[in-house]
């Protein structure tokens, strides 16, 4: 009788123990999930801090006075906020002319020429079948492996012999031949567009330029946005190439003019005054890129995510 009752007790307690174990496992799993989410957000906050703090430091340094620049420990919340440093730094040199040079004589032509040439070359590699297409595409991509420092001296000699020094021609003309990175990226995007669209247009009598303009380009807006943003960012921040080819201060873009401001202040021994003005001008120069990215980030991220879907 006792054995029967013990067996019945074990039979009834078995499902209860299983339910308790399952509940404990579920609680443990939920706890681990919460810990994982917390760790993920802590990591993201740390990474965001590492990216945003230099920007914050640039802005607050632009708002400091001379005595607060080299204070130890550093001043994280300057008082008073000297907004006049922005106007003072911008008025130190002819930054209006430098901004005109950067936008209309350098960045916009380079962006436009790079976009047009890269689109044409990428379309030829992706949508037109011709002998040797794979070989020449590989050759185009292989040029990305050459550091710019390798071609710097030969290009300088070529442009010097052409009489292009101290002009924007050495900076703008190479963009007429496309950029291998953007050619690769646009080709990958074009390969995601169904070939049936192009074939149907060819059957209707459309030539390749019509197909590119009326069919391919309307579907390529995300990739075009990436090309424009990347190329504008690289050109806007370019320092070494203008330093090599431009000698006249009236030709300087913003990057060289900021360097001119820093160099003059350092030579005068007034480095404390240089930092607020330098950071103020740097903030103004960085602002257009930040604004463009904020308003175009959705298109930008979409273009980055879809350009490598098909090889």
C-alpha cells in the first residue's frame, strides 16, 4: 500500500517539477535576454560617445576664451559662451572666397563629373555585353589597390608639363574618368535591376542612353545619393591635393585656408588664440556635411545596403 502511494505521489510531483523547471528556465532566459539588451545599449552608448565627444569638444572649444583653452582640468562647460569667436575666426582670412572655391570651383564640378562618368562606365560593365568586359572590369577594380602616394609624383610631373599648376584643372579633370570605387558600387546596383526591363526597351527601339536615362536612373536614386554624399565629403575635406597644386592664396579651398589660419597663429606664438578661432571655423566647415547627412541618411543607408546584393 505504501509503495502504491509513493508511486502515485511521484507521478503527481513529476509534472509539477517539470513545470517549475520550465518556469525557472524561462525566467533565466528572460534575465539573460534583458542583460544582453542592456549590454547592447551600453555598448552603443559608448560608441556614440566616442564619436560625438570630439564634435562636442570642437564646439565648446570654439566658444571658449583664451584662458579656458589650456585649463587643467579641461573646461567642459565654458562660461561665458563666446559666440563672437565664429565671426572673428571667419573674418581672419577671406573665408568667403575659400568657401566659394570649395563649393563652385572644386566640390560641385568633381561631384558632377564623377557621377556622370562613373554612371556611364558602370552601365557599360553591368548592362552591355562586350568582349573583354570582365577583364577590363577587373583591371578597373585593381586600380583601387594602388595608393595615391604611388601616382602622386608622376601625376604632378604630367600636370606641370601641361601648365596646369596653380589651377583647379589637376583637381577636377581626373574626375571626368570616373572613380573605381563608385564604378564598382554602381555596377553592383545595376545588376539588381531586372534585365527584362532593358530588353523590353531595346525591343521598342530604345538606344542605350535612352535606357540608362529613362529606366535605369529613376531606379538608382539611392546609389546616386551615396555617390554624391561620399564624393562631396571626400572633396570637401581634401587637403593634400590642393596643397600640392595650388600656390596662390586666392585659389585656396576651405581646408587650406584653415591650415593657413593655424600656421599663422603658430608662427606668431599665439597658439591659445588659435584654438578658439580654429575650432569655430572648423565647426562652420563641418556643419554642411552634418546637415546633408542628417537629411539624407535614410537614402544613404538604403543605397549602402542594396549595392552589394548581387555580384
